[in-house]
């Protein structure tokens, strides 16, 4: 689904221009005054709002716009409200930012700049709401919005606890959908900077021509369309945390400037010459193999070692199968409540199908399948068919003979360990191998003993 944007402006021509520019990327809702803005905001629940300060009945004054801003933030204090103001209203726009607005733009609006700000605002809003939803609905096995009882995830949680108390840069590694963003938020929430801002930016989602300005800000007149001075994301993260997602996509020219900032905690805006001291913590994340990109010459080795003071590896879902039922039931409880089906449960066949699937999309894919299952379920139980996990769908996608052999070995070894409640001696007897060989196989195949099991014997 496309993100929803609410546009609050009494000028019909401007509404038409924005509709023409944004309709392909966003669901749009419109309002012309304070009352309609408040009502539409509650109904549409937009990811971001574009708010003109000059609204009727006093369009020449900012009072009605500022009152509308207060109404929207009172309803949802995480809402991303972007102020759109005339050139002569800069002081009022800055006042609005001080009262909780996310950002501001001057008229006439530069559409490319608007698209970047909206994408950033929607990304940030989605991330914050997902974190809060997970935190609200998670049970006793919740850790700052992250779920998992497996040994691998307990190790991740312990590492987060240790690193959160420091100011060291962190590099989070993991496949797409494993929860790198939630891990970054957990570090921020547990850190001494928890009361400061958490500023995320997706390095792959912003055109290279605009990325430098987004990170470092720009001075008035620095380039065409730079009508005023603007802070970048790094400055906005002062006394908080800057989260650089998809860091492997950062162009080499910007890597040099980021390296300087990490070394000296000083930046210069685009078009500026004045050094600006910024104190913030940097967390980066990637699903790419940065060591390969260093060999290829597309990622600087010195930047890698500056970012990777502490490395946090978030495991793929297929490597922690014991967490699948925990996650599935938590997602089911939330989705069933949202869809007014609170009595729904997972059938045994559905649970088996969930545990057999290879989960190339990881936790994100699991959540989406549970949402689909809740919507499609007719009875009291969500079935494998509701999840679209039939026998054909759950077969692992094995590319080589080695993949097939390891998959078969893993299935046999895991089944034996589960039958003997993870006791090594009887499992090794059943498999007709020695205890050391079984330990070696478990390490090779990525099999971890669940945290709720006793010591292996």
C-alpha cells in the first residue's frame, strides 16, 4: 500500500499541483481549514502532513495554521507535520518546528526536495510506529520491541545491552527483513541518548545528487533551489542517534565526508566553509557484504573500520527456527485484534508449514504471511492454505547439490535432537555418530540449542 499524505491548504491551485506531482507515489487526502484538517487526519491516519500556515478565516496570519499543528500533534505526537510557508514567514515556520513540526519548506515548493522530505518522513513514521506496536503487543519474551527465545537472539540482546551504554559506532549486519532497524532503535532506547532524537536515513532511497545535502545540510544559494539555509540529518541528530540504513549504497564522494565527521565530529554544510561541531552517535546497517565491496573498491576500508567499532549480526529467521512460533503467535494476536477476529489461532498444519518454510524474506515475510492468513481465514484456525504455505510453497529453494545435502542433514540432526530433548548422547547414538561429530555438525549447520533447554548431556 502507498503511504498516505494529508495536504492542508486553502489554495485550490496548489492542491492541484501537489496532486499532480505526488499522486503516483502516495494516497492523498485534502483539507482546507483547521476543522476539516482535524477530521481528515483522524480518518486518514496519514504518514505525513503538508500544512500551510495561512488558513482561513485569517489566511494572512499564522495563528490558524499553528493551532492546526497543535491539534494534529495532540492527536498523534509522532505525526510528521511538514510546514509549507511563504518566504516572508520563515520566523513562523521556525516557530512551528520549535512547537513540534517535523520540517518546513518555503513556497514555491521544489518538488524534488519535497519528495525527499516526504520519503524521509514516511520512513521515519513507519519505523517509529512499528517499534511502538511491537513494544505494545509483545509479551514476556520481548526485548525492546524484538522477539526471540533462541540462543542466537539472546546473544543479540546481550550485545545490545552492552553496546547501548557506550557511544561507540555500531554496524548492524543482516539480511533484508531481519529487524536491523528495530535493533538500532533498541540501542537508542537503552542508551543515555534515549531522550534525544533518533534520526533514520535510508542511503539507498535518496538520489546521489541530493544525498549530500540531506546528510550535511546546505547554505542558502549553495545550488539551484537552495533558497535558504537548511540543517542536514547529522545536525538534526545532535545529542541523539543517527541511523544510516543501507550504508553500503553510500557514494564514495560522500563516504569521504562521513569519514571526516566520524574522526573529528565536525561537518561543513554544502556551500559553507564554517566547521560545525556535532555530537551524535552513529549506527549503520547493511545487508551487503562490505568486505567484498572494499575489495571491489566501492566502499572505503578506513570508513568500514570507523563504523564497525562494534558489529551486531542479526541472524536470519531460518537460523533460529525455535523463534518462529513465538513470532507467529505475537503477530497473530496483533493482526487478529486489528481485524476483529480475536479468537483466531494457528492450526497445527499451519505451524508445521511455518517451521518448514525457508523464509527468504525473514521476519518481515513472516509478519506479512500472518496478516494474509488472518484476512483469509474463515473458521477459528488459520490454515496453511490461508498463509499460502502449501507443500509446494514450503519446499526450500535449493540451488546446488551441496545445498540439498546440508538441508537434509540439518533436518535429520534437528529432528533427532528434538526427539531427545537436546540431549547430545542419546541423539548421537540414534544418528550413529560420536558426540564430537554431532557437535561439529551442529556448528556447521547453524543449529543452536534453545535457551529454555538444560545443559546438553
